[in-house]
C-alpha cells in the first residue's frame, strides 16, 4: 500500500511541476484539476482497501476501475453538447501512461484478474504512411472483434488505439508475449474501463508472420530506419483467412514525389471485388439490390484503358513485385457493360522501395499465401 501511495504522489508532483514550468497560455489543466485528480486517486485506493469484504470481489474491483476511469477521462461530461478537448485531460492528454500504470498496478495488487478475450485471427491489416503512421490491425470474424495497434517510432513500441475510427488515443500495452512458433500473441491493456488480456491465435501461416512482426517491433528486436524520400510512404496490406486481399503501395521517385499511378512505373493496386448474381462487379460495401455470389482478387494495369485482371499469382524478391494474371481480362463495352475476355496470362513487375524490415515482412506474407 505504501508503495502505491508513493507512486500516486509522484504522479501528482509531476503534474504540479510541469504545470509551473508551462506558460499560462499553453496550459491545458489547472491546479484545481490536479487537486481533483489526487482526490479521485485517493478515493480509488480507499475503495480497493475494502475489496476483500465484497461478496463478489472481481465485480467490486471492476466497478472501481470503471469509476476511476470515468472520473479521469478527457471526455467525462456527457451533459455537455460540445466537449472541450482539454476539459479533464489526464488519462488521455499528457498522463496516459502514468495513470494507466497506476490504475493497473493498484487493481492487480488488490487481486483483480484481467478479463480474457480470445481472438482467432482471420483479418490482418497494415496501414503505413511513413513511420509516423504505422498501424497494424488484428481481428477475428466478428466485425467489432479487433485490436488496432499504433507504432510509436520515437518510443519504438506499439500502443493500443482506443479510438480506431477517429483521432488516435494511444494506450500502453502490458505483458506482450509470444510462444515459440509465433502462433499466439498475448497482451494486456487497460481500456474501456477494464483490464483485458487479449490472446490472438494464428489460424493460417501468414498470421504467424504478422504476429512475429508485431512482437519484433514492440520488443525492439528491430528498429525502423529513418525514412528515405524514394520509399513507398503509403502502403495498405490486407490478408483474410490466410489469403491476400489487398496490396496498395504509392511509389515515389528519388525526389520524394509521388509517381502518378497512370504513368510508367507508377505503382499498382491489388484489391478484392465481388461478382453479383447478374455477373457484374460489385464492391463489398456498395449499397445495391443485387447480392454478391463470388469474390475475386484483381489487379489493374493503369497505363492502358480500363481493364482488370484476375490475380493468379504474386511473387516478391528483393523489392520486386511480380503480378501474374489468369486467362481472364475484364473490360467494358461502349455502354458500360462488363466484358470478360479470354487472354494469354500476363505478368507485370514493379520495383518496391522501403526499409529491409518492411520489405522482408511483405515478402514473407506473400510467400506464405502462395
């Protein structure tokens, strides 16, 4: 208990010291905020001291965790029509790590058991926009059953993004572990007013490549190099049930200028499209009266008139991507009707630049899906 009080006092002292060292016009909290925060933390400690008297200790502790998170949350005044960004900005603005650590340490010290959440991996996403935006999503079959991890290039580790559909709210990860063959990844986090232990289970060989990449970066086995102008700054990669669904890089020249995708060496798109009951192409999320009966992965040759090719094979070696088609080419007639023509399979190759880790990761994903 004494060590927890010391930990709390150190956080409060840090808040006061940084408040005094910050010019008045740049402050986003006040002395009253600090006083309130200290009172909330003391009440949290006092409440947990009575946990052994509760008939259901786990529920009692969970409710206490929810209360303290609500009290310290940036947005904790639901009656406000427009919530000020820095109204009570401790948990999410400035002291996220310190307060998350404290709440978790106190809860575990008094016997809280992290809530298990098992996810059998079916979808993996990489969204890269230089290393300032390097995010990985690991998810299951259910649409909301996923975790988005944001890599911090300065801290050289991942954080959990609690707000994946808007501005990022990064929260710290705890006890990040993998098993020997990278078929399991586990981590703990304090989010949504509870402490959870996620366990991600690989279902396909490519899932293990994703797990290893996350662990190697988070454990600092690998440090990402400084970004070069000619590298592909923007990359989207998606695998689903062990198969490639999407690969979209934006290629750049030596001056760091994006190359127009309609020019020679201007990049490529690999993406899925549905085929509906009328034999027309239809996007998965398109609002339509027709039902998708099949889905295929395509690539486009943007240097010519509109035409799509079914992807038969994709290979990568030393940054060179080669796409090979099936015998089908999709075009449209003058009236916009879809035409499917039989062709001799074609192969298109592109040079793909990035640091060794990113290139090796994408290459290994591609190798495991073929």
